[in-house]
């Protein structure tokens, strides 16, 4: 079944010129890019985006990082897009990520792990709506 997911190239990925390599992997996986923009979140916007993690020990540092520079936000579409993009990203901790995944190849830190992807249909709906309105999605 066709599904949409929200993908982000995080500030470390943009700063390290990894927009091209990440998008190449997304395209090679056969996922369609339905919306895309470069944005810089405020601290408050990053806190709102990651509200599910409020109260966790990494929340303050994560939201500082996510508001530290520009990100690329994208809506990806395809059959089983949420799980396929999560698999392409690899585990949160790059040291545990499978060989060949984006995080295994490029991440340098559990926090600075280059990419974000929604983890469920519910989070995808919230996250897509956080950055895009209906007119911006092809
Ligand atoms: N994170 C962190 N320390 C942790 C767990 C997570 O800095 O112990 C950061 C990391 O950038 C991660 C984000 O918080 O991508 C959101 O965590 P989540 O558990 O949702 O991981 P993800 O869904 O991104 O794999
Ligand atoms: Mg997550």
C-alpha cells in the first residue's frame, strides 16, 4: 500500500554536503520525493517537532542541534515507505546500524546521525503536517 513518510537531512548532513548522497540513496531505493525544502528551525520549532521525546535526557541537546543550522525536509512516497526509509537510514546509533545504511556510512555520533524518518503512520501524519501544507505536496 502507498504510504508517505517525513524525511529530514539533519544540520550535520547539510553542513557536510551529504544532501546529494542521501537523495541518491532515496532515489535508488525507488521512493518518490513528493515535497522538499531547506529550512532552519528555531529551538521552539525543534522542541515541537520532537515533543514525543520531551523529558528524555537527550532532548535539550537534540533540539539545540536540530535548530543549529539548515535541514532539508522531504515527503517521500512509495509502497511501505515508512519501513523502507527506516531501513535505508539504519539504527539510531550508527555503531549498531547495518552495513550499507546511511547512518552506518555517514553518522559520527548517536545524536548527529545525518537523517530522520517517521516511525509510524501516526507520526508521519503529524510530521508531514508540521512542515508542509497540502498545496506543497505533489
Ligand atoms: N538521540 C540521541 N541520543 C539517544 C537517542 C536519540 O541523541 O540516546 C537523538 C538522535 O539524533 C535520534 C533522535 O534523538 O535520531 C530521535 O531519537 P529516536 O529514538 O526517535 O531515534 P530515530 O527515530 O531518529 O532513529
Ligand atoms: Mg524517532
